[in-house]
């Protein structure tokens, strides 16, 4: 079966065609494909191709019509490629070869990650069963199963294929049709920003559609257009769990032509602003909230040119005291009041969209929550509110017109693919419901979400490096609470505020000295909120410890903080939910950390 190098695979066809093609030709295709895609040297294909041909030769004629794909490249995944796909009887066998004598945890994670991505995003896998298989090329023992992955020696592949042949009638194999079926992963935040900046549509994947994000965007666009035509002012509230797509909704709205007016995306999250501006090489796409307020209310720019403002992470809006402190007395109202004041100066109607992550207030001055938004609207004239049902009472009790829609509460996590219960798990852990958290964690792990714990930091670093050694686009790095004061003891530096290189930390290639993938500089909850990594490595600090019954905060006193326990719990809630493919935790080996380590193990972390 012929293939061009524009195709997302090195070779595709039937098992019989594979066996009829000379081995030298197969190896040439594999080598050429690796070179064309800029991939590293493939795993000892000169050894595994021979073993594969030998094993498949024992399965004909029963398996001669099976579909076979070598090095299928997953779209928008930075060159990630399962080594081998076998198709027949409604089953997809996903095989990864490793030049080892035994299975490593990182290898198990890798093949589970492939299966998860294919199940979620590849139309050719819908209605089929997927079987993850790991083949350590040097393995000679008996086959076994680990975390749902079949680990087999090369000599065991034939038996696996014969087992598939006996499963009876199912979907017939068509390798070329399978490779050309739509594969539409949701882009990561920065990639989505690039697409929108270039005016390209975002993919409409199953998760986004099942979360009803397109309907939510359409509702907001329609409501704002109606409000502007009627010369009314509308506040739209959008809530959701971490990774549910709130920021993606906001980015789409900020660049929506359907609104019929200029719009702007604002964030009080300095690191997010830095990352987007660094990646896009553009300072207009997203702007800092503090600068926007100063421009309009301190420097007197006048009426806003925008008819719509999107405010990301609006739960972190500063209260009056924090505004007075940070603006050196030039402004003396809360951020919600100031935004409504700017909107009040606009001609005609106005739309203000507030994106709110609940339970993520981590700064002093961020603790007033939805209450200060209701107070700001009550003090202004002519505002109506559209939002999720669970926030309605906060506004109607103040006499404010409120339209409720369940579309505006995003409850499905997109960041973690199928692992939509990450936020639930983190909440149970921090509530001290460790055994229940452990049950949820077992489900997450079965879906390929990695959760490892160790008191050896270098072992965790090595695991991450090994896990992504052939995936240069993957992002990982160290996280730590801002209250973990003595990280240097473990050879880790903390990014001190203000830190000017968040763009490089999140986006620069792994070999760059400021890249987070160097795993030498840890960023805090303030540096990672609203952003994500493929696999974060969290350094658990002494500021949140298990006392045998509950988690307790151990921090100094601050006249600005009203509830330090709540802010510490929220800080760790942010730190625990940054990962797309998992989360790893380093607990220092000192004896005082042992109760916390035991509690995390009960909550579902596996020892590395």
C-alpha cells in the first residue's frame, strides 16, 4: 500500500499487504517518516519489525484482512505517534514498542495516554473497543496486565492477534479510512488563542459539544446583541470547574464578529497575560486589568471604544481596600464597581462578561466573591444580569433583574480529557474526605490520569523526563505554594514576585534555560492559575499539613487576609488541578511531612 509523506502515518494497509512488502521497504518508510516529521530515532524498529512480521505470519489466513497502521501521528499533539495500530472486529489494538526488558511506569502512562486521546478525539474509534498494549522488546517472560495495559513480549503478539481473530464479527478493518477519519483535539489555551488571533475556527470536539460550550457562546452573543440594540447594559456571569473552558469561551467572545462591535479581553492574572502576549507576539489581544483601569480612570482616556469587555477570572476581582493599596489611592472602588463605571460612560448598550472559577480565590483582596459583584450592580443604574442558576439569589435579593441559564455553569473539565473528575477529587482531598478521594482517584488512574507520589524529587524528575522524552512539545515543570519558604533546601528556586518570564517558563522549548521543563524553578499558585501543563510536579509545602483529622494552614498573620485557611486550601486546589495528563507530588523526606504524605496516599496518589 503506497503512502505519501504528507499522510499522518509511515505505512497503512492490510496485514497481508504488510507481510508481502519487503522488510527493507518497511524500514525505509519508517526511517523516512521519522526524518520528515523531525521525530527522534524510532524505537529499534530494525528489531521490532522482524518480530512483528514473524508473529503476524503465524496469524494468517485468519488475520490477513486486518488493518495495520505504523506510526500514526496524532493531530495537534506535537508529533505523538503510537507505534502500531491493529484494526478488526470493532477493536483497535494500540501497541507501543519499547527498547527495554521490562515495563516502566512512564511507558504505561504513555500508551494509556494514546488510548485516551484516540477514544476522545478520533472518529474512527467511536463504537470500537480500544486495547492498550506495551511490548518491551527485550522481554522474555510471561505476558501480564498492569493498570489495564497488556504487557507482552514480542513473542506474545501473535497470540494477542489470534485472540482478536476469534472475537467474531464486528466492524471490518479499513486502515486508510481509519487514518483519514476526523481527529479533533481541543487546543490548549495558548494554541486556541493563536487560532483565534489568526481568525481560524476552534475545533468542535465531542467534549466541548457535550459540555454545550457552543450553545453557551451563542447564548452570550445573542444576549449581548439584544442588549446593545435596546441600549441596555448586561452583565453575563460564566462559572465552571478548573479546565472547563471558561477562558476559551472568553477568548472566542473577545474575537467574535457576531457581537457586531469591538471587544477586549482583560485579566487580572498577570502570568496569563504574559504567556499570551509572549506566545502571540502581540500586546493588544489580551490586556492587564490594572493597566486598563488606569488608562480610563486615572489617565482620563474617556469613553471606551469597546462595546464588550470580557473579564477573565472575575472571582479574583479586587475589593476596595486592595484597589486603594495597588493604585496608590488614585482609585477607591472595587474592580467590579470600576468596570461598571467605565461601561456607564459608553454610548448605547454595553456587555460585560465575567468568567468566574469558583473556589480559586488565592490573594488577599479576592475574598469578597460574588457578593461584591451584586453590590456593584445594585449601586449602578440600568444593569441586567444573565448567569447560572446557583448565583441568582445573590442578585435577586438585592432587587436586581436576573435571567438564569444552566448553559453558563461549565461543569465538564476539558483540560483532563476523560478525567473530568479532577476538580471533584481535589475538593474531596482538601475537604479531608481522603477515602472517598481515593475512590475517585482510582477511576482517574484507570482513565490514564497519572498520579504519583514520592519523597525523592530526582526520581520524579526522571520519571517526567522519561515519560516525555520523545514528545518535545509536552509542557511540564515544578509547582510550589507561595508559602513554601525553604525550597532551596531541595535544590529548587522559587519564582519571586514579580517574575517577568512566565511566557518563557510555559512556552519556551525544553532546552531553553528559562523553560519550566528544566525543572529547577518552581512557580506558585499565582503563576499557574488559569494556565495548564501536561504533567505538573507539585512540591508539597509545610504551609498545609495533615493533623490526623483535617488539613491545617500554617502561615504568618496578615492584616489583609480575612481567612488564611480558606486561601491556603484554594491555593492547593489550584496547584492540584493544573495537569492535563496527571499530577505528581514531591513530599520532603523530613519526618514532619510524614502525616501529609500518608494522607495524600490515602487520597489516591501511588508511590513511584
